[in-house]
C-alpha cells in the first residue's frame, strides 16, 4: 500500500496508475474497498456516490496484479472512472477497460496485446509446461475482458492477437475502448 499511497489524492478519490508492479494490485484493491465501505456505512445510494477516479498513464506490468485491480473495479458498487492521460499499454489498457466510465485525453494512446512473460524461464520442463498452460488461461481471460467491454469482436481480436496493437483516442472511441474524449468541460469535472 505504501507504494500506491503516494500516488493517491484521498480527498478527491483520485488514484494515479503508472506501471503495474506486484504490490500495485493489492494497494489499489484496498483503496477501492475502503471507498466502498465508507459509502456503504453512510448508506449513500450507488447513483449518488462520488466516483473513484483512476488516472492511467501506464506501460503495463504484472498481469496478476492488473487482474486484481480489474476484479476490484468490476466488484465496486461505487462508480469507478478510468482516465487515460497519456498511455494505457498492455495491462494498463486492461485496467482502463474495466472502468465503469472511460475517458481518454485527445492525444492519449493505447496498446493491446497478449502480453509477455518476464523472468519466469528458470524452471524445469514440467514446471514450464504447467506455467505455460496457466499462462494460456490468463491470455484467454484477458481476451474475454477486451471483447466483453468493447466493440472488438473475437474475430477482430484474433487478427491482432499476435501483434502489438497500437491505436489512438479516435480509434479507441470507434472500438468503444473509451466512452468519451476529454474536453475542457469534462477536464474541469475530473
């Protein structure tokens, strides 16, 4: 939580997400839970709750940590807005997609891909095979999240599955990756 707490404005419910490290998921999940508990204790109806805002400017990072954040967002009764302020790459894009309302800055960019495995090759063949099977299920999960929350069909996803798929804010709107491009009026509300 310490590594996350310096990236939070608690009074405005703003969380600033950069690279997703192993501890990032637990820290952000704790904050989302805390805001939900406060709203529940005060018996604030869901539609009247002050949104939690996650400002994304991320190269990505640890998939397991990102999935923790995705689950926390999906399970939150308090609305969560995600805002791409510059880049939502890899699992940063996955987290962005889970926002209940998704905003993008006009010049922000996105990267969707099936991910990569870092630092996990020092294992025997059997363990490698087990990990490989597990990783395949993780790739299927991420594909499911992407296709469920956007206009990206399984067919379109499959066309780009082996690529690094880069796109800008306008394409993000077309694909329903983002709901709205931030204007000066929207920026004032963020």
